[in-house]
C-alpha cells in the first residue's frame, strides 16, 4: 500500500493515540492514567469484579488488565478478595480508590468536554455509533478463512 493513511487501522490508531493524549494530559496530576481511570469507573458502582470480567467489559486482554490492576493494587486504590474458587480473584475499590476516582472524574470531565465542544454532541454521538459498528464488524473476521483465501488467490 503506497499511502498508509488510506488504512482504516492506521487512521483509528492515530486518532486513538491523539484522544488518549488529550485524556492523559487532562488526568495529569490526578495520579491515574486513562486506562486506570476506566478500571476505577468500572468498579465505581461498588461491584467486585474478576480480571476476566474487567478485561471483557473494557475490551482488554487479561495480561494487560492484570498489569493495570497490579499498579492500582500497589497504589492502594483497589483491594483483592478471593473469588468463588481459588483461581478467581475479584477486585474492588478501597476508600482511597473511591477518592482517587472522584478526584479524577473532575479531570476526565475536562477532556470529555473538550472533545464534545470540538466535535459537537451530534457528531460525537455519530462517532460512537461508527466506532461500535467498526468493532462489531471485526467480530465477523475469521483469520483462518482469510489466510485460506489469500493462499487460493496466489
């Protein structure tokens, strides 16, 4: 491909990095990153969740989620409780975690407001819809079938 800007993956990743920078700058000084903020938000309802639940909910893999949780546990923002069996551990917010989340929400709202003002609520709603459609479209991809078709095309 001569122009990688015509690649949907590249464009989504580039936009994703730019949006992440906006939120990271807004959260700077709050003590949490945007990835950690998402975990705190997912636990903010007071429910203990397993690593697998959080990974599924936030669209992450278990390994990445485990690293994020380890940092939050070390910072005292989460506590770990045994699950229903010995293999499962559930995490929930500590009092410090609830405080950190409440403080970070103020910073997060600045970034959210910036994006909302820049794009407008209607365009932002459209973006959310298109992102959901793109995510759904990827679920139908069968890598083994794609590889087979590529071999057959040669």
